């Protein structure tokens, strides 16, 4: 298997412009393929890190999402899962001493999930492991990571109207934007 040649962002853009006809979907296909491969790799790395710490990947995600006091409903929203699933995650994190439930000060019927000192320390160790293994941490320099983050945030901010059946972007409209 031949390794891929590493080229700069400018070189990639120039090569793409030179090789594709206007309105071509080749670059979109390559983006989908690249993102799919990156997501699969990130998922495998996350599963490996979770296994190192003897927790499930969903519990790893919960630890990463818990930066401060958060209701269990808010955590479910941040994790894009059902609130009943967060109850199961909270049970496990609590049993392991990584988090604790406490009543909300605003509404005692609502439960907050809070990282314990042990949970904060475990999260920090997991984040260090993540930084060693995720490709954007070692393959991109600081400036490139900031550009990647800005692009991700821009795409996420664009909303889901197109993905959810909103007005599709035509090839002509995409070429002028």
C-alpha cells in the first residue's frame, strides 16, 4: 500500500481547482470520504481510551461533556441521547466515584451531575491521552488546528435546515457562494 503524499492546504486547493470542472462534486465526495475516515479513526481511538480506563465510550463522552455542574437533562442534550440513558451513565460514574448527583438549587426535583475530584483527575488523564492520539493533535500545527476549529464551528453554525429537508443548495448556488 502506497502512503499518501502530505501537501499544504494551499496546494490541495490549487490542485482541486486545476483538476475539476466547475460544478463537479469530486471535492464533496472526497470531503465525505475524508470525514468518514476521520470519524471512524476518532471513534476507534475514543473506544481504545475508554477501554484503557475501563469505562464505556458513552461514559468517556459524558466525562468530556461535563465541564461544570450540569443537569442530567442538559447532559443528555449535549450528548444527543435520551435522558434515561444518562441515568445509566450517571449510575456508573457515581459507582466509580467519578461523579455525584446533587439536587439543583433552583428546583430540587432536578438532579445535577457534578464531577468529583477523582472524576476531574481522570478526565484530565483521558484528555492527555486523547491529545497524544487524535490526528489533529499531532498532524496539524497550532495555526492549522485553529483553522480546523473555525471551519467546524462555521459548518455547525450553518444549521441543519439543509440536512433536514430544507431548501437544497443547487450546484449553481454552491458555485457562486
